[in-house]
């Protein structure tokens, strides 16, 4: 059951370009649900722009898919977006990874040094942006190119905004108890 706070636009009523973008998103696992887009579809051009940016990261990004998924899930735990927490966008993140993330151990030896640097940055970005300092940028620079660092920042921003928006709009399907 869907409990969105705003009316959903039926998929059949989507303009063709938006419908095609949603189908591509579902096919590539970029989208785990169409419900948020059914809310955004009240502004089809804005929804298309959001999906295009998601597509850039998910299908054409410079960051590793595993790293993106770990970062996405860490931010989802901070935004407490249920739909975001339950969705899986990559098979390269397993139950042990989820356990380490859920135990609030982004510095766990379970993760590579690059993953630890990105997860620490993502957590601060989402929960305490004022705490991000030169030390964090140096840690990122030790593992990532400037382009990768910029993508990480943009991806964190999009995941934080998307998670909060989905949570506030309740634009997700209610999970059975």
C-alpha cells in the first residue's frame, strides 16, 4: 500500500520521455520503486532532470558501484528513509557489509581504506557538515581523483536530498509488518 502525502500520477499518464526514463531506471536498478517519481511527475521536466542526474551517477559514474551503494546506504540510515534503506542497487554489497554499516562502524576493517574515507565523509556530509575539514579532504585525496571526489560530493548531496524528500513525502510503498 502506498501512503504518499501528495497525489501520485499514474504511470500511464506520464509523458513519453518520463515514462521511458522511468523504465530505464527500473531496468538498470537505478530505481527500486516508481512511487517517488509518481509524485515528481507533477513536474515532469524537473523529474526528468532528477532522473538524468541519477542516471549519470548510476550508469556513467566514475565511482565504483560498490562504493556508491555503501555511501547510499549509509546516508539512507541517517535520513531514515525506509524505502532507501531497503532498496538494493548493487549485488556487490552483501549482508556483512550491511551489518557493518548498521553497527555504525564505517571505520571497520571490513571496509577498504578508500571505502572508510568515503563513508566517513558521507556520514559527516549528511549528519554534521560543519565537521568536514581539510583532514577529510586529505583522506579522500589519498584514494580518489578530484573528479571522483566531486562525484562523491554530488552523489552525497543527491542521496541526502532524495532520501529526505522521499521520507517527507512518504513517497514509498508501505512494507508489510
